[in-house]
C-alpha cells in the first residue's frame, strides 16, 4: 500500500472526469472517522443474533466477512483520494468509473447504486432508535404490554414514541453543518467507543473466559461446523446468515461518505478509512469471540439465562463477577449512546448519496439543495420522513432483511467500479494506491457478495420468516424508477429544454 501519483504521466485517457458534490469543507480525517463509527457500532445488534443462532460456528463467518469489510475500506480510500470533491461515499464512485466506456449504462448504475445505498443505510436510524427505546423502557420500567401489530411484529407505544422523537431531534445537529455534526459525533463516539473497546479486550484478562468453548467452531447443540442443523445443508445456512452479516460488518465503509467534506481529502482518505476498517475488524471479531468464550454454548442456547436484547449486560456481569443496577445502567447508557451515534450517521450519510445522485442528474432537483450550513438538508429531511415509516416494521431481523436488499447490492457495484478504475485508468493520479492485484481481489469479493445477496437474502427470509420484508425491500429498490423518470422526463425538459443534462454545482477533472 504505497502513496503515489500513478504509474506514470497522466494522459487525457487517464483523467477521471467527475461532478463535484459542492458541500462545505468543514472537517478532517477525525470527523470522518468518528461519524463513520456508526458502522462499527452495529455490532451491538448483530453479535448477539449470530452467537445465539450459530454459536461458535458463527466465528469463522464473522471473521472472513469482516475482513472483506476492511479490504473494502482500503479500496474506498483509494477511490476517495482519486476524487476528493466527490461526496456520498461508495455509490458516488460508480458513475466516474463507468461513464467513459458505458455512458448510458453509467447513469443507471449511478442512480441505482445510490438509491440501493440509501435503502441500506436510512433504516439504521429507526432500527437503532427502536433498540435504544427498549433499553430506556426497561430502565424506567415503562409499560411494554400495550402496543399494536405492524404487519406481523409487536411494537409498543413507548417504542414508537421514543424512536420517533429521537429521530426528529437528530435532524437538528444533522442540518447544522459537518463541523457541528462531527463535534456531536465526537462526543457520542468517545462515550461509546471507550467502553465498547474495553469490553472487547477485558474478557481476555478477566479469568472468566474459556477458549475451549471455541474448539471446533461447533453449533450450540455441539454438532460440528459442517453439520446441517436445519435440514437444508450447512452451506445454504451459512450463506443465509452471511446476508445478515453483510448489512452489519461491512458498514465500516460509512466514513467514506464524509471524505469529500474533509479539508485535505487526499491525505485524510487513507487515514480515516484505514482506522475505520482496522477498528471495525477489531470490534467485530473480539466481541462475538468474547461472548462465546465467556458465556458458553449452554447459556447462549438458553433464553432464560441469556437474552440477546440484554446480552451485553450479562456479558459484563460475567467479566466483572458483578451485577446489580449500577452495572445495568452503565451498560445500558453505553449501548444507548452507541445506538444514537449510529442513528445520526444514518440520517447524515446516505443523504450525501442522494444529493450527489441529484447533482449527477438521476434524481429530482429537490435533493440538490444545500442549506446555509453547507449540507443537503432536504435529503436529510427526506431520510427522517422515511425513517418514521420504517419504525412500523418493528424488529431488527425484519429491518435487516428489508434494508439489505439494497445495501449489499450497492457494495457489489462499488467493488466493480474499483476494478474498472484500476484496470482502465491505471495511470490516473492516485494519492493513495493499493497494489494492482487488488482489482482482482475486488472482483472476487464482489462475486462472493453477489451469491450472499441473491441467494442468501431469499434463503434467510425463508429461515427467519421475513419474506414479506424481503419483497418489500425489492419494491422499495424499484421505487427509484419513478424518481429517475420524473427527473429526466419532466424536470430536465421543463426546466432546461435545450440542456437536459445534469446541472452541477461543480465539475472536476483530475489530472
């Protein structure tokens, strides 16, 4: 991994032509890193589900896919440094990668990928506020017995109220500019990162861990790693659960959404993305390993002993050989703060993608608007409105299934875009450049993720009883089409009948 300026002099064919996002340059690598911690913090939701479903057999799956996430972060660092004025993270690199060779296809890939990424990220806000409301309701003994049934999931009135108010309040710091947003995220990030990091390593020295619990990477019932535990075969089972993992452990890429708002993006890209990927790999592997080593298969398979919703409290109690209300409050506060940070990023991050897609000409002009603080406030308001609707879906697994129809698809396209840039523009200026073999690594990861997305998604929806959410995700993904048609067939012709192309706030030619 060397910082360089490409293999040789840049020719006209090697120039990367792209539209600038036009957002305010108000942060640095630290701001991108702490806001991007929202992706790492999703460990609070996925780690309990994986270890209570697959036991120690989940660990190899978690490690392999999380390592793919780290490699993805490195590739995004290279592309972000190549296009320092581009905003919106991984989907925004697709258009410049394809436009020179496949101009018509590039527009559709650009818009479709950005919309898929939006579907992948905006539900994080309602999901995390729902989880946070569970902790708040439990700590304050709020009534969880009264509620209603949205589609097929019970959700209490308290959950609805707390989640809705939280989402609306987060719109305030989100629209106040990247500097305020980064400052807010720094406070939340430190309050959650420090205790989460401590829990990730404390079990190693606690004396309560038994690494023998990991031996053979067995399932909770003691059967071997290559055993079919549901009658459909071990490989289909792992592919199905990998679908849940990709929504979570690849989310370290969130930091890339803010590189275009860094004051020195060519330098900050590699720092922020390396740190985010490395920290994510650390947290996503050590936390579930700790759960297995400390709690063991017996406890993890018994919901009377370990509840996935409160597993961190149980885990901390075992590590410190203590319990009681004080510990419960400390862990609950840590998790609530972590969930709040992730919800903030969900409102801010993919709004940048919608904004950039509008700048590129594939989404209504409404989303191009930048407020006086230099951020896409209309796109973030749109995210809040959509989030309030998704609260009605209810639980984590339902929202994972719905949202990941878009998220993994967006990541696949960004990996293909990396291959295209690396293969067809090898001499383009690259302030940060990975070895050439990474273009093939990108294709291999994309192929693996395609199987997980296409087959694993449907398979998991059958295993988890979430088929209705899976198809609802597809319906939402296809909703991009009328937005695109409205922009290209109505707005562009009415507003600019002689110039139907995108009206960009800036165009940059990298040389």
